[in-house]
C-alpha cells in the first residue's frame, strides 16, 4: 500500500463526535513514550502527522486521520502514565475503553510495546482485557534498532514465552524500527489485506 494522502480530521474525547463509522479504522495505543507518534509518522511517510515528544503522556485525545480517503488511522492516548491529575487519568481510561469497545468500524488495535524491556504487567493486563472483550488486536514491538541482533532475538524469545503463559497462540506481532523503516511495509500490507476483506 502506498499512502498518497494523510489528513487530520478531528480530536476529541467523545466517541459520539468521532467520524461516521463508514470506513475501516485502525488505532494505535501503548504505554507513554513507547514510540507511538514516531511509528505513525513512519507509516504515513509524514514528519509530523502525529506530534512526538520526549515528555510521556503528550497525546491526550482520540486523534483521527483519514488515509487515502479510504480508511481512518487513530492515535490514542498512552496508558500507564500521564503527567496529569488522578481524576484526569481516570477520565482518560474511561473514554479510551469506551472507544475501544464501542467503535464498530475498528478493524484492529495495534498495541505498541518497547522491545528493549520484558513484558510489563500493565501491557499483559491490557492485552488480557482486549482478549476478554473480543477486541481484534496485534502487537507492535518498537525500537528494535536500539538492540543488537543477539539481544533482540533473546528478547523476542522471552516475550513469546511470557505471552504463552496466558495465550494459546501469540497474537500477530510486528517488529519495527523508525531508524531503518523496518516493519512499515508489513503493517501497511496487513491493513491493506484487512481492508480488502472488509470491502468484499
């Protein structure tokens, strides 16, 4: 898939104000500072479609972008950390959960996890909740260029073993690097395939 056009549509915290659910939609989520905005910019071939920041918790709204006038890409707030009040964090979680479980045209939720670390409890619990809620999702391991090939292989094996403690099979997993663009084509091909199945 070649992305020819990527346009911002709307930001909000109310699922009722999201665009009409008449096209396939793909959302991206992960712990704060996992590289979500960088990955979205990589996928869309835009330098600043999604705002990147060294400060965790930058994204605080549901951000919709329309891609090639054919599907929506959604940048969701990170979970697990945000430099805001506790009541605001609770509000975050409420509207994020509402979006994830109620958005009828959500084809897939990409859950981003930092490949440099062991599977964290918050990530494991979040994916467990997605499975129990029947939400289609896949995993994106980010920042693989920060690891040597041997350390990456070691981390990937450990990640798979940790996942198999709770899952019969590991959900579809992409490995990505914004530095060498690894994983970009695989994610776009996956989206294209799902879109084709949706449009049949």
